[in-house]
């Protein structure tokens, strides 16, 4: 079957949103659905702000396992294709921004430069106290005690990811809005497109007059009115063909 292609070279301000589905070929599980991380007993409950306040060690146990999985994973063909498309856009003097809901760092490892991590990163750690002046500790691996403590204020350190019941941090939210406000092509990959923030992102792109495309393994159960097109299939098979056709 012929897979539709997207002529990225025709657009000047491209925004790509990626979800967990793009990292499945790298051996990482999705969050929702059969076999997803949140289907594991107690996993989604442990990923909340409230749970961290009473059991920081439990949150570290969950995200420590996720960090180890992500550290062993390698970028797949879909990540590489997006990095190549961004490089082609830079060579033309056009904009190409990846907004990712993923926290695995695979886009950067594949070579993407313009990446906005809307849910944070497993590979950063920060102090849990909003009043603390310490900065996030990049590539920080917690010691073996139940929960590491901040060296500045002694509050528990936490993974620098967005937990349930938390808003998106101000900086990535601003960067995402800035990219979306005048984009002319929006492509969501490996995400349902119906859960926040994806649902609001595609709405903003459609409002800006962009062409909006969903690339996903399964069709939406309820079509989203702001997606103009769906391309169904595996991202690691579809996206490299788009690089080849982009020229």
C-alpha cells in the first residue's frame, strides 16, 4: 500500500509533536493502553505530586526504572528521520521544532536540536522545594538511600518530569506556544492527539492556519476536528520515506 508523504520542504515553520508511540521501536513501552506503563499496578498512582509528598522513594523507584530503560535504549529510524528533516530545514533557512511529550531524551541523542520537552526529562533532577535556589542536576544518578536530598536546602530531590496534577512548566509552555502561533505545518506522531496538551496544540496550529496531520499506528476512536489528515502505520517505517522524498 502506498503511504502518503508530507512534502516538508514546502513549509517554512514546521512543528512536530511526538508521543510515546515514536519510542516503541526503541524498546520503550507506551504509557497508556495494553502493556503500557500506567497499566502496571500502582504505577500511575505513584506518578502524582501527592504521592511524592508522602513517598518520594516510591516515585524514585518508578522513575529510576524508567531512567534505566531509557538509558539503554537507542534512537530508532523515526527519531533519526526527524533529525534529518530538521537538518534539511536548517539548510533551507526554515524552522523545524519538535515538541515532545516523551522524557527519554532520544530526540536529542538522534541529533535533533530544536526540542521542547513539554513533560521534562528523566535525565535531570531538581529540588522539590519551590523556594530553593538550586538548579536541576543534569545526568544525576541518585545514591542508594531511599530518596536523595538537596545539598542546598535538604528537601527531597525529584526527577525533573511533570507528574500528574502538575501544570506544564512555564518555559516549555512558552516555547511551545511561540512555535505554534505561526506554524504552517503541524504533525503529531505516536500520540492519540486527543489528550492534553496534544489536543490544545493541534487546535492552536489549526487556528494559525497550519496543515495538521496525525501519524499514528491506530486511527483515533473519535476523530479530532482539528486534524485534517491521518496517516496510519509505524513511525519508524513512515518517516524515513518522508526524508527520502523531501530532497
